[in-house]
């Protein structure tokens, strides 16, 4: 039987403060005695509520203009656009 370790108010405050200060999930986990996976999962599930920015490799991701404008799925036949065409002899 698995027991869920809940986050206390102090744990949440510490996590949010350290997240905004740029600490890694490992460092946050060591501080509040939680696993790295638990910290990442908690941050992911509560990102909007706690106003946590998305990070990749511990650093915030800055979106380019293309990323901000590109919404939707990849168009059908996209491989024809990206395929390197070679000249036939």
C-alpha cells in the first residue's frame, strides 16, 4: 500500500519561492524532503494556480515569435516541405 506524502503550506511556499529563484527540481526536492519526480509533478499539476513558468533543463523557456503564432497541428504533407530534395543525374 502506497502512502501519499502531501505538501504542507510551508512546502508549497518554499517550492514557489525556489522555483521563481531558478533552483532545480533536485535542489527544491532536497530542501523540502521530496523526490525530484514529486516536485516536477506537483509543479506541472499546479502550474497555473501557483503561477510557475515552464522550464526546460532548469531554465525558463523563452518562446520565439514563431512559437507564439504557431497554434495547431502539423499540416498534412508537411514532409514534402522539409524533405531534402536531391537532383537526379
